[in-house]
């Protein structure tokens, strides 16, 4: 019940911001094309800040073990998502946007506040493992998938601000250099913009298209159901069979954080990426909004099943 209330509050707040973005465009105060400016802020400011700041934790043997465990599980989860999507893309005729929405979740926006409220601030660090793994794949495989490019430009990848942020954050963590409070506070504040700006962006993007298409297009429900129900249930089955939750002390709580990140709705950044490559940003945004609304019901159910079965 607690997680349901926390999730409902978080989703409601973000959804209200989406409506604000929609109203701004419909009232003529801004244009839908102005959303590209918001995309730049999301990708080049908010995301790097949250990545770097997530590494600012105490370096202890317990944290080190937990982080390694979280990274390994998060990597395995992403590989499974890639495999599942590869196997079903042809039978279900999934386009590149739909494939990306099945693989990449909205963990960066929803998981950190949920973990902080449910388990405490000392557990937030483990959520960064999933976020870091996803960021690396999103700005390599994800960009190629959405843009329909087959050749990866490694120079652009390695110089991408989000990849550089991972490197900077990891170095600071490994050499145990804490940032001054004024710097870490600034990063935390800028990083907190990610959720609101992501929803504002979605609202601005969908404002230029008929709103009824969001809910009446039956095709949108296929990737939404797979993202929120099918993939989470497959992960639960694998977790149960392998007994991976009890490999390390406190493994169940850390695994729950990774699982929580895995069952969140469609990644907000996909709308930004689609805009950058002049792809179907409305389709990405529509799946983002629809899955976010549906996740109000599905996430509590999935976490409840995790608690009972694992």
C-alpha cells in the first residue's frame, strides 16, 4: 500500500506537469517545435548532473560489493531485454521506436525518489548502477536503433556528455574525492529537473497531434503491455529460478531496486533522441505518456509479486 501511494503521488505530479506543457502549446504561448530546447536541457544538463552526483557516496566494502552486484544484475537485465526484443520484433512487426521503448525504461526519473522513500537515502546509490548501464546502451545502441543507423560513430559516443559524465563520476568515486557541498548541491538541484522537464517535453510534443490518437490507437497498447507486464514477469521468473537475491547480504533489497528500475514505463529520453534524429517523436512521446499512466497500476502489482515470490 505504501509504494502505491508513493507512486501515485510521483506520477500525479509528473502528469500534471505534462498537462502544463500541453496547455503552453495549445494556448499559443510556445510552439511545439520549442520542445527541442527542452530536449537539449534534458540531455546535456539534467542527465549529466544526476549521473555525476549519483557516484557521490561513501566508499565502503559493503557499498562496493552491493554496487558490483547491482551493476552485474543491471547489465544482465539489459541483455535480456535486448534478447527478448530481438526475438519478437519480426513476429510482432515492431518498428525502431517500439523496440527502443521495450528496452529502455524511465528509471532515472522515477526510481531515485521511490527508492529514497521506500528504503532510505543510503540505498539510492544502488539505483545508479541501472541508470549508468542504461545510459551507456542508450547513447550507443539506442541512438543507432532510433536513427536507423547501422554504423556506430565511436568518437561521438565517447565524447557524448552523458558518457563523459559516467567517466567523471566513476573516477571521483574510485579515488574517493568528494565534491564540495556547493557543487554537489548544484548537481543535485539540476538533476532534479530531469523528471519535470521530461514530462514538460512530452506534453509539448503531443500538443501538435490529435490527443485522441494517444488512447485510441490500439497499436500503442502492444509495446505498453510488453514493457509493463510481459518483461517484468519474465524477469520475476528468472530471479525465482536462479535465487540471485541471496548471493550477497542484503541482496533482496538491492535486487528489488534493479527490478523497480526494470518495471518503470518508457524512457523519457527517447523523445529527445527521436527529435535529434528527426524521427517520430510523437510516437515515442505517446508511448511514454501511455505507459506512464498505466504504470500507476502495474508497478505496485509487480513489486508486490516480487516481495511475495522472491
